C-alpha cells in the first residue's frame, strides 16, 4: 500500500518543523483558542473513519466504524464551532456587542 | 492510486490547516484562521466521499449528522467557564476515533500480509489513542470537580507506571510479530490505564497543560493512522497538531514558570501534601460592602485581579460597571491578568472579553506587576493561587515556582471570597492573614452588586 516509507518519513519530519514554526510567536492570550483550534484540526481523523466505515465488510465492523465517524465528527465540528465562539469575543465590533448583550439578558 | 485532483484537494486542505494555525497565533487573524481550518476540513470530507468507493453511504451520513449535532450543541450550550472541559472531551473522542480506525485496519491487515511499519503504526495509534481518550476523561472529571482536584498519588505508583510502559512495549512487539486482535485489545486496555495514571498525579491548576499534551498525542495518532490508511492529509494534519501542540504545551508550562516534568510527576516527590486542606482558624480582618466602597472611593489607583471565581459567579458584567464608575470618579483602574488566571492560559481574557471589558484595560502580568507598589487598592476577586506568596516562599508547595502577581505590595488588599476554602491548587494563602488585607465574604455577583450600590450612593 505504502510504496516507500522514506517518502512518508520525509513528509512527517518536514511537517514537524512547519508545525513548530507557524505557532512559535503566539501570544499567551491566544493559548486557549490555539489549543482548541489545533484540537479541531485533528478531527480530520473523520476522513479516516469514513474510509474504514465505507469499506466495512461485516456488520460488527460497520458499527465500530460508524461509532468512529460519530466521535470524529464531534471532535471536528464541535472543535471548530467552540473555537469560533471564543474568538468572536475577541473581535466583535461595538454594535454587535450590544445586540448580543441584550440577547443574553433576556432569558 | 487516488486521482490527481483529489490529491491536489488534500494538499489544499493541508495548506488550509497550516494557514489556520498561523492565523490562530495572532489576535487579528485568529478568527479567520479558524474558519480557514474549518473550510479545509470540509473540503477534505467532500473529497473523500467523491473519490473513494464508499459503501453504506446512508448510515455514514447519518453518523456524521449525529456527531455534528452533538458537537454543535455542546459547543453552543457550554458556559465559557466550562470550556476547558469541553475541549478535553473533544480531544478525547478524537483519540478514541483514531484508536477505533486503527483497530479496524488491523482486522483488515491481519487477513493479508502486513508490513512491519504498518503494524507499528497500528500499535502506536491504538495505544496512544487510548491514552488520549482515558486521560481526557480524567481531566474532564477533574475540571468538572466530579473527582478531587488535588494530585492523586499512591504507594507503588512508579512501579505500576513502569509495569504499564513495559506491558505496552511488550504488546506492541507482540502485535508486530503476530497481528492478532488480542494484542490490540490488550494495547487499548494498557493505553487506557496509562492515560489515567498520567493525569491522576497532576494538580487541578495544571490540568489544562495536560489537555494540551494529550491534544498533541491525539495529533500524532492521527498522523500514524494517516500512514496506515495511505492518506497523506491525515499524516500532515496529525503531525502539524502533534508538533504545534507539543510546543504549545511547553509555552503554557513556561507561562507558569514550570517544567513539564514537574507538572506531570512533581506530585510523586511527595511535596504535594503540604498545606493539605486544613482550614485554619487564624484571625482575619473582614469587612462589609460599605467599608470596601469607602476604601475604593478614596483610591486613585486600583488594580483588579480577576480569577475563576469571578467567572463562575457570572459577576464580570457587574464588575465592569463598578470599574466604569470608579473611572468616572477619576481613579485609574486596570485588570491584572495572570497568564493562567481561570482554568487555562488565556482563559481569563476570553471570560472578560465576554463581558465586553475593553482590551486596553487588560494588562499582562509582566506589564502590571511592578505597578502594585503604587496601587492604593488591589481588588482580588475569586482568585487565589495566582496571588499566593507560597509560590515564592514555600518550596514543595504544588505551585512553587509559578510567577505570581504581587498584590501583597499594594497599600490595601481586598479579597472577595466565597469562603476561607483554599484555591484550586489546595494551598493556604498567607496573603489572607496580612495586616493590609481585608476580606469581603460572599458570592462574587451578590457582593459586587452591593458594592456597586454603596459606591453609587457615595458618588451622588
């Protein structure tokens, strides 16, 4: 299946350096959203889960695969949504602020 | 071989993830970065449905819908104060999903001839995915205070841990030599045990650092499963999260002035029983809202030290009104934000931003700390560990070595507290007994409203 492990190793090592480089200058204010965003990104295991569920040959394996699909979509979708919720608070313009404040006070 | 345009699509998704991480590390671009990441993830999912020969389409789509609904509901329902727990749970289910994927792959692999690298990747994914899943569950229980937030250690812990690691190594070798499901199940069980053991000795205040570490672990399992499935996108995305997450964990630990080893295993050295849970009956000076209002009314320089208790009581909005009033009266007011105030680094910024506190009033620790000497009043609200001098004076205390805000140097210190209970780290705070300290007991929101009313009465 994997023709040459060396190619995969090369990609792996290069990706390590990219991962370290891109976030090396993060301010401490953003530690939490960054963790949450990175958490959402590894939710792409969803495509792995879809692949194994989609090629399942027996019912028990299909069920296992579907469980993996559910878990992975929780990770991916929930992760991105909650990160966005956090970040909205950093960057809301004034008017939007007041509107949402009113909404919060109502219930 | 997968189609070329699909490969290009995966490459585009991988680039999206890199841009997303880059964007997330700067306040101006953070939100856009996150959306770009989400777009990359959606793109990847569309591609997998289009190019791969996916059977059982309906059940799979239904499963995606169920997971999406749970994720969205969870993300919208959660209180901002409970967000660290939610991130831990999301991370845990991701690790669980990766472990299941590897498990299924193993069933398919064991039917044919599997390469050594494939089997190692399988073992790694099952083991570390289980560590991440079980560890995340324990972090959730700790943060939700469903179990003790204090470090849990017991006699024989290091031996058990060592045995666990040996067993993990043994089962990995076993699985590579003889690809059978028994070894996979054993690996998952050992992984879960190691995950629990990893988090147990970590004190409540340090748990978020562990979430970040487990996040990196999950990233690596996703990378390994990418190799297993022959999917480059999974490899790249997982590796990015693995390496960025590891660095982030170190940055977070640095912000607390601690080493990761100390956070993970510090409790094993036995210092953590210090200060235990004894609520002492030493005399303290307490006052009512009226007295504190007078104190504040005459202050020119006020520094507010907000903590998790403030957010739990949902008193941020009332606090902002109080600060506005103080500023109208001509006082200079700032918020001193400790890097780990709240439950996670940067958490307090999120909580105060939710209450629409202007960004300029939030001062980071290095900037504000020297100013406590000139402050008339330091108002500590629902915070404890971040101003606890024990971090400097008591070697062996769980927070020893953590940089603190020197609220004790202000002319007057007002502590708003629910009770004399020690903070999240479970250590008594000397500052409470200092002669310049006044305690104002009660629920933060309730007390804050009374304080605001008193101050308004003085202003008119």
